[in-house]
């Protein structure tokens, strides 16, 4: 089984608990919409909750895998903006996600994502 398989399956099923279970306790998520990373499982879990609300028609289209690293390419919609992105996953010795870097294009999709996520982050 690929290291990314549990996380990918959880994301595709919109299974928040499964997404969080795939994270190492000290996981770090680098977002394309914030300068500071989200550090620790709880902070990343909160962001995952928001992303499950924001993304529509989310689907992974490709997966690339190397030693201790995987890249999952996705497509989604935020409001009326289509976007394409990449989840770059780095795993710890236990096979959990230690680092997750998200990249999104085009700029109009990134801006829509930033507005939607930012509004929810500041509302809580």
C-alpha cells in the first residue's frame, strides 16, 4: 500500500477523522494562502475542517511517489473558480504525514481560496 493511500482515501471520502489520523502529532502544513504554517495536528485539523467546507468537486487526478515523499495532484472548485493544486506529503518514520505543502494555481483560484479560508479562519 502506498504511504499516501490512507490520507488520499480519507480526503476523497471527506472523512475528517481519517485525514487527521494520517498526520504525525507535530505535523506542519504550509498553505498557499498564509505566510505562517499551521503547526501541530490540532491546527491542521482545524484547517482541514474549513477546507472540507470550501472545496467543491474535489478530486485527485494523479499521484507521484518517492522514498518518504508523495505528491497528489488535485482539481477542485471554490465558488465559481476552478483550480488545480498539488499536495506534497513528507512522511515520518511511522508513515504519518510530517509535512504537507499545498500549491494552487491559477492565481484567480488561489485568491478565491484565500478569501474563503480567511473568512472562516477569522470567524472562529
